[in-house]
C-alpha cells in the first residue's frame, strides 16, 4: 500500500512510523495495542465513531466506505484520523 501523508502536526517521517505500527497490528505487543485502543477511545465520542476510526486505521478501509457503513460523517472520520496522528506520542 502506498503511503500518503495527511495534513497534521506530525512530520512525514513520524506519520510513516505510525502507519507502519498500524499495519503491523497483529504483530504488536499487547501494550502497544492497548495504547492504540486507548487513543481511539479518547478521540471517538461514540462507539460507532470508535468503530469507524478502527476500520480506517487498523483495517485499512477508506473513510468513504466506512462512512456509509457506520453512518459517521466522512468529514468526522477524516478529523478523527488527523487527531489520532496528532495525539500519537513517540
């Protein structure tokens, strides 16, 4: 999958590191998975928003498709993804 930087406060190198961690989800230690789950929980205001963000970040689904399935606004999904990248701590 080709990497495309998003508009956030993290440099591209950090965005690539975040994406690599998300792509390696099933190989991450439980503490790292817990960190990601907690961050998603902080950003999402509802369980459906959490599901939408999880689908975009972990499952690699597009925000457009996820919006139609979860009934979360596409704009909100993009905003949550941007917030996730901004809140990531190295």
